[in-house]
C-alpha cells in the first residue's frame, strides 16, 4: 500500500466530491479493511413515497465499498463494479453504510456493504446489501 488512508485523508477525499457534499455524506470511521459512511436523512433525499431514494442508497454503498477497498489497496482506487439489493424501504433519521473487504489481491478488493437506517430510538434496520470490486488505478 503506497499511502495509508487515515480518517483525515478520507474526509478530505469525500469533501472533494461535489455530489458527496450535496448529499451531506461523512466518513464515520475507517480502519484497515473497513469503512463506515453516514448520511443524515433529509426531505430532499426522499422519493415520492417518503422513503430514502434508491440512488442515495446506491451512492452510500458505492462510496463505502470504495473507501473499504482503498483502506487495503491505497487511495488511488475506483469502483470496478457493484451490485445492490434493496431489502425494504428505507425510512429513518440516519443512513449508515458499513463496508468491509472480503478478499483482496495487490490490485483488487472484493467488498461487501450493509446499509442500515436508524430511527429516533437508534434502532437499526437493514435496508440494502451490496457487493463490489474495487480496483487500484495506475
């Protein structure tokens, strides 16, 4: 790994992404092989039925997967692809995407992400699950 991804570096990388700023995402934690991304649920992130929009869930999974993969491969990574399964409608106050590396080589990491929503009592409900491949660039 060329450079360790610290919480400070992860926060800077996230802040440099205009869409992440628009959504209001933040890195809650990052360790070797794992990352947690959070988004406060707001009215402008909901779809017409009052649930968190699937695009927001996908965004959170994509970024959490990439940060988890980058924590073992280094900061020069991109998502090579991912799939997501929506398990139930997302309704709550906080969206949390927890990703971890399942397997890695020197250039690729296969990662999994569970997306949960917290309600006002901090009870978690799993709303989606994703898996993806993160690839070292260059």
